């Protein structure tokens, strides 16, 4: 099959982004790519998330499986898990699989599966400092965050704060703190076990995607799937 010129450009753009992410993960353990998600995909995802019925969102909790609890002292956002049952969901999963394949080829990470959800932070919502995985206790390897907020300003709050105890201060890192404004199409990737992070209170509706590339922690040939 012959690619069109637009498809070729789109693929080249993704590869440049994926290579930048891979280099950042090797060098720093995290990657921040402002407004880097393809515009057509960002717009499709934004339209989808804003049109989702309210009942499709559930109050987010902490922990997994039997340890899952709702604790509004820690987080107050709402989430909706992403499936391939919509054009937006299918397109996002396809893009994520391309990133997964690239990182596996480039960094030999052995990423096995991906899970993700839409996140909605209403005015005042937050997520206190936490890690996405703990050493030796889980199989989340890389965390991925994409922002879907147009015309966002610093006054709107809702920043992602990543804590990097190993990084020297610089123009990007202030006292070991990396702050990311949740601008439209910005892509953030970081090692799940390495970086505590939090979401500061939003001052207006804030939309994003949070996802995790996982290893396969199979035991006795029983595959450990996302849940």
C-alpha cells in the first residue's frame, strides 16, 4: 500500500516525537513535549471527551483491585477508561501502540500492554503527590499524560508537578521541581517508579489522558492483563 503525502508527513512527525521521547527517557527519565500530539488527534480526543455523558465518568480512586478506595483527601478528579469503541478511542490506542512499538525497538523495554483513561478535573479538583508504581510491587513502567485544554494560562492552575531529586536546578527544573502547564496537545512521559508527582487544583474544567505502559508479570503462564 502506498502512503499519501499527508500520511507520510504524519508518520515522520510521530517518529521525530518518539525519538525525542526515547532520548529524554534515557537521559533524564522524563520527557515533556509541548503541543506535540498531532493536531487532528488532539482535536478528535477533545471533542470526544467533552461530548461524553456525565455518567461515563466515575470518581477516581487510589490503589488497584481489592485495594482500590475513594479518598477525596488525595484526589478528586473523575475518569473514564478508554476503549476502541469510538473513533477517538481507537485512534488514540493506535497512536499509543505506535509509541510502544518504537520504544520497544529503541530502548528494549519489553512493554507489553497499555491502559489509559480520560481525566476530568472540575474547578477545585486536585491529585496529591504520589507515584504511579513502586519498585518491585507493580508492572507499570512508563506513565504517559496528554493534555486537551485549549487557551490554558498559568492563572487557570491545574499544573502537573514532577519531583526530580536527582536533577540539578536549571531553567526547566527549579529546586528539583518540574512544572508543566496542561496546554493542548502537550505530551509528558516518565518512568512510573521514579518520579513522584501531583496535580495542583484546577481553576476551570481541565481535560487530559493518563496512561501506563506495562510489563507482562505472568505467573505460571497466567497473563497479567491491564485492569
